[in-house]
C-alpha cells in the first residue's frame, strides 16, 4: 500500500524546519519540492549561473575558542597573556600552535591559520550571527531570530536542496547552531537534520523484491499526486519528479551511517567529534555541499588550562584525521574545512584562571578547498588582543568561501521586504589564500 505523509513544517526554536518526505510503505521518496528544486538547478545551469562541485565542512567551536591556546600562542607576550598550554612547533619554520595540537602541528603545511580575524560583537548569539552570516545583529542576544541567511542555506538556494545525481541534501547540520538557517530565503533552504524525522524517512525498510517494478510504482504515485494536484497542493509529475524518485532509491543515504565505514578509519577519527567529522567526510563524498558541526564547551571563563587539556586533544585528533583522510583520498582540493567560533577570548588571564569574551581578535583556520595552504595569514598585536595587520572580517570570510565555491560575490536574493539584497556587500576574499 502506498502511504503519503503530508503536514505542516515542524519548526525548531531557531526557525528552521524539518523536511517532510513522501513515503511508500517505509520508503522515503524525497521532499515534496525536490522535483522543483532539481528543475531550478537545471534552469540555473541553462542561465549560466556559476557553481562548483566543491564542498565545505564548517567546524563550529561553540562558546568562543581562545585564539592563544589554539593557533596563536604568543609565547613572547607577558606571562599573564601568553598561552597557558605552552606551544608546539609545526612543520612550518617559525610557526607554533597551542600545546594541545601536536597532530595538527605536523599537518600545518596543509592548513592556514588566520591571526587577524576580528569583529565587534562579543555576545554569544550576536557573535555567532556575525561570523556565520557576515552581518552584525545587535538584537541577537535578546532573542531575535537571525535576519540573514547562513552560507549553507545560500548554497542550497543556488545549487538546489539536493544533489542532482545522488539525492544527498545540499546542506546538512550535525548539531544546531544559532543563525545556521535560511532567514528570508525560506525554510526550504534550511539545513537537513539527520536527527530529525526526515532522516528516518529516508531509510529503506521494505524488501527489495517489492521495488522490482519501479515504473508501476511511479504510475501509482503519479495518479495519487495528480489527484492532489487538482486540489492545488502541488504540481504534476514530470521528468524531474521521476528523477527524484530514482535518486532516493540509491544507496546514497548510507553516507549518514558509519557502520558502512572501515572500522580502522572509524577508530582513527575517535569518538564524539571524530565520528561527526568522519560523517561529514562521507557526506561530502556522496555529494553534500555544506556540512556544519557544532562542538561546544569553549566558553572558558575559568580553569582554561584544565578545559583546554580536555577539549584540545579531541579537536586535534578529529581534525587531523579529517585532513589526512581527505588528502589520502584526493579530496582535499575539493573540500574546504573552516574552523571558527563566535569570538576569541580576552588576552589577559582573569582572576579565575580563565579568559572572557573577546571579539576584537578571534579564532579562524582553514584547510583544503584549493586555497593556498601552509601559511599564517595576518598577525596579532604584541598581546594578542587586536590585529596588528589589516583585520580580516566576517564578510571577508564569507567572500573567501564564495570564491572557493565559485559563487558570484554580487549575487542578490529578495529579502522579507521584497527588496533585492546582496549576500556580501563589502567583503573580499582573503588575498593570501587565493
């Protein structure tokens, strides 16, 4: 029996929606708008809208990672400013990282560490909105919803919400982050959440023998959907609808499940964050364009050495495993890794042996994506409190990702007031990386 599930979008507290899926028995057939979005993708290609097939993995260190104990230890500064975890030499002459990052130090030639990333909002939500969208929102820390779209949603709007060949969602989040949604682009372009009902609906739970006559099943779906169409709820089937059906019958949904991965590779990444990083690699391998990972615990107002000794090695292991894995698989040029948080930490250790919120110098690093790696970009001042060189802004970060993805920096979309709105107004790609 063919069973369809329709309903209103299920919204979470950040305004994003979970995607509802057509169902045939226990089989998910794809979102109701997938066919239209595939059609949009084809139309974009006909119109000459430029896109690349590159992917982005964005590791978000929620809470505000310290710039000194991560990628700018500043051991020449006075004792109350310098990294409390010491430093470790990298393979780049004269370049050191915080003492918890020994594995990444050996891969520094495949990474770029930005030491002049800065903005002006030291609130958790406000800083998150600024870094993730390129725009400040002073009301964010008072509970306002994000008013600008995140890069993942912009990609989904440009490329379409699913990969045209594998059916994998274009934008997937592994842990929600404030301002990671579509804002005025519309909920259709929000992140796919593997923890939601949509992921479960993608699972194949009927015998393969029952799918032998796909054409007959399509005809049955066609009849049902044409009845719905007469009620004005959706457009009729066309070649894109058939493509959508065939895509979800593929094995691409296995990208979400680590049981299909080599156990030796799983062990190399480690638990927790490592599992998420490995899942992100598998998703990109299957055609996903943008994956966000939320790894919190960086709001270290006290006992920062103890906290870094706990959080740092996990990040070191997971990120180094990803960079090595992407490199060995020949994927590093086509996958950009971004490491950031909402802001940095105060340069001077406070009375509780911690560091407080500090946006004037923040943490940022890259790997891959076809950018020029093996370098430090920018320089911080003597006490690692502000940039010594020209500051790199959130819009510059956004423009750099646009450059990697071959998106038009002057692209506009209509906002909630019906006005064409630039996604980037002032940002420029980071010159040293391109």
